[in-house]
């Protein structure tokens, strides 16, 4: 039976020393029992699929999300780390697929995997009040993203962030304009920065997995909107564009993701 050595009532910051005084036979039986328990625990942990782990972590990260919610840095790092390790076989996608796979919408957080053939485009769209993690699983794609401009660029002749010609365009600043592939780390966009509006162009057959929260909500005025871009002429500054909301017919065949997660 373990016995705690000491008994001083003086506060001691060191952890109490514990000595096992049980007979050696009992001790070895107890220790092999302990080992079995430890192995059982390790086996259980290793039998959790990468997607289940991702699902559990995502659900935890977005558990109390609300429009404008930004996960704390350690949660962003944890979720990004899991996504960085994810392989196409973990989500059962292949370059021959052209489909949008999604998790059960009744079990947030929303997951989506876009499998795109070469040259396919996901048009410029927004994620109102959302944080989105995106990881390329295979292939390569060009990503261009924007955030709404908060001030006019230096040297601008305009005096407003909205176009004065009545066209309803709003000024946005480029966040990212680059090519990503499976070796790239997870890209994270936030409600106000990180490229909340983005478009993808598949340079090869490719797949991107998105984890996002809180979900789009049309009833709350947070539906997905699509935009056209036109250049902002300010001393040739290519870092800004006018974005105007447009009707889009973009659609992909959607299928429910398998396997079902344990929730
Ligand atoms: Fe998106």
C-alpha cells in the first residue's frame, strides 16, 4: 500500500514524495496492471481516426462561437497542427473526384472538402463573421484573398470606401495572392482580417478542406455572397480592388462526408 512519507504541516511547494512499501510480488503485479492500463489507453488514443480527432478538436474550438468570434491563438495552433498532418486517405478523396463533401450540417462545426478538377474556380465569396481554416490536401491552387479596406490608400483621390458611382462597390485590400499546395501550412482567415473574402483557381486537380465557424446563417443575414472585382486606379496600386456583390450560379455536387463522426 502506498504510504506518504513526511507529515509536516508547513507548506512545501515540492510535490509530496510517495514510497511504495507493498511486497515486491504485489508491486510487480500492480505495475503490470498499470502497464496494461497504460497500453490500453495508448491503444484507444491511437485508434481514434485523424478525422475524428479533427472533428472533436474543431467542435471544441468552435463550441461557443458567435458572429465575429476569433479562437484564441493556442486553439488556432492546435487545429492548424491537426490539419497540417491530414492526408487525402484520411478523408477519402482522390484527384479523380469533382465533388463537395460535407459533414452532417446538424453537427457543427461545418466541414467541407472541395475536390476540384484542373482549371475549376471557386468564385470570390465572403465568410461574414466567420473564422475559416483551409488546408490543401493534394494538388495546387491559386488563392487570392481580400479584406475590406479600413482606410483609403495614400494618394487616393476618393473620399469614401464605397464607390460613389452608385454601383454599390466597396474597396478591398489584397491579403494573399499566391499558389498553395499540399506542402503548404493551413491558411486561417478571420472575421476582419486574414483574407475573409477569397477565390480559388485549381492549377491541377486539387482538394481543399475547410473547417469554419460559426456556420453561415441566412436568417441572421450571414449568407454567402459572391463578388466581382474591378481594379482600383490609384497610382497603379494593385493592392486594392473594388468588389461588388453579384449573383452567382456557382454550385458543386454535394455529398455527405463519410464516415459518420462519433458525436
Ligand atoms: Fe471560402
